[in-house]
C-alpha cells in the first residue's frame, strides 16, 4: 500500500512539474506574442530602433491595466542609435503611474503633447538619461498629467523656445527644477496655469528674453504657498497680463525686481486676486504700457508704491485698483498720461484712501470715468483738474465730500 502511495505521489509531482513548466512556457510565449504585437522592429541602413505599435490589439484591450512604461534599453555603445521619444497617446495609457528611462534616450525636437492627459502618471524615473538637446518645443508636454515632481536641473534645455501650456492644470505638481540655461526660451504663456499644489519652482539663473508670458503663473500655489526662486530675470517681455493672477507666493518683491518691463505693452490683471500684501513697482519702465486694467484688482495690499511711472502710452486703467481696501495712501505723480481713455472704477471701493492726486491725467480726454471713485467712503480730497471726462456717472458717489455737487464737476 505504501509502495502504491509513493508511486502515486511521484506521478502527481512529475505532473505538477510538467504543468508548471507548461505554465511558464505559456507565459513566456504569451509575453513574446504581446511583445511582437506591441513592439515593431524597424531597421534601416542608418538606424535601428524599437517603436510602439499604437494599433496593437493587445494594447487597445489592456490600456487601463498598464501601470508602468519603460523605454527599452537602447543600443549601448552608439549614442546615435538611442531610443527616441515622441508623442505618447494618453488614451492608450490611462492607467500609467510610472515611467522609467533605463538608458540614454533622445527626445525629439518637439515634445508637444508628449505626456498630455496622463492623469495617473506621478513619477518619471531616470530623467537625467533623457537627451533634451534637440528639444525646441514643449507645448502642452505634461498638460493635465498627474506628475508630482520633476527635476530637469541636469538636462540640456538650451534650445528650448516654447513652453506654452507645458504644465497646464498639473494640480498634483509639487516641485519642479529647471536647468540653469534657458536663454532660448521665448513663449511661456499658460506654462504653470493652475499648478495649485506647487510648493517649489526653480527656473535656473538665466535671463529669459520672453515675448509672451501671459498667465505664466496663473493660480500657482492656490492650495498652498509656493516659493519661486528669484534667481532668474525676465527681459524684453511684451505681454505680462495675468502673470501672477490669483497666485499664492511666499515672495513677490524679489520677482518684481527681476522683471524688465521696458518693452511691455500689457499689464492687464497681472496681480489680480493675488495674495500679495506689499508691492513696489516704482522702478519699472512702463513707457510702452497701454493697459493696466485690473492690475491690482481685488488685492489685499496694505502698501503699494507706483510713484513716478512713465505712463505716456497708457490708454486704459479700468478697475486698476478696484477694491484695494487696505491702501491708505497712493501717490501717482506719473509722467504725463495724456492718452488715457478709460478710468472706469479705477479706484472704486478703496475704502482707506483719504486724498488722491490724479492731475497726471492733465490734457487727457477720458471717454469713460464712470464710478471712478465710487464708494471711496474715506476720500475727502481729490485733485483732478486739467482733463475732460465725457462720461462720469457716479464718479464720486459715496465719497466723503461735504456739500459736494457732482453736477458741477
């Protein structure tokens, strides 16, 4: 009986080993089939590279199950045959949370939309092995992705020109560091829009000769306070509208001091809604600025220095200081603002202002001055001679002027 039992046990053991071997073989075979289906080998006389077959049936069926992407080991010893990264369609990688770069990988000249909408992606490992030397554009590269930390301090971004919407709506982004040399950068519009969780940002120590920086830091740090290292400078920028719109930063003044506005024409809403309590822009060259609409609108300022600015090109200041209720003193004494056309609600709801001199508008023919000083309840003295206002409805309403008759203005 024991002998029969031992024989039966041996048969079962052998059968189990065979089953195990078959399972392993089947798994390997299945992986090989998947690899053949997903990875296409293309060979030419000048290069050998592996690329993803985005039409793969397996990839389509398992797109939510894929959690990790690894750029396969490239051909060692020959940098010209390194793996090349281009656009990765997010709809095929909905579940990816981790990307690994195990070996030298060349990034194409355009990274536009490269990881756009990778909402689950949190980590990219091996960034230092990415060769960015050919990259000139990163438009929407990480837009709407879940990336948390990016360290680009050691990569070559010297040819990078466009970063429009590069990190647009990356609400999980906590920390990002760039390489020191960004001298080619020109367009940063919407670059960090709604990076509401960002706590630290370093843009190296370059001087950025930007054309358009509109909305660059719009809503940055809204969920926390962000520190932006003031080691970089901005020069020759044309558009700074909404630049700090609704931001929460630990330091504004150091950044303000590093901005050259000599070619700037638009400052619309630059600081609107920002958590800034003191600001001094008196050193700015504003000779080409045409609009300061909502420049400091709805800002909790207690101190603001705008003295001595050259406003010779200024045409519109609608809502410029709207609801700056914490300011008790504001000295304009600007260089002639004769081109001013719109001062609608310019100082409305500035409850703390007691005196104001706007004689810098001397000679101006203002089309609309409606509600210009509306609800400035502490205001009891205004010097505003020398300009014409074609529309001035409720211009001084609810101001503290004894025996005031608006009809005589």
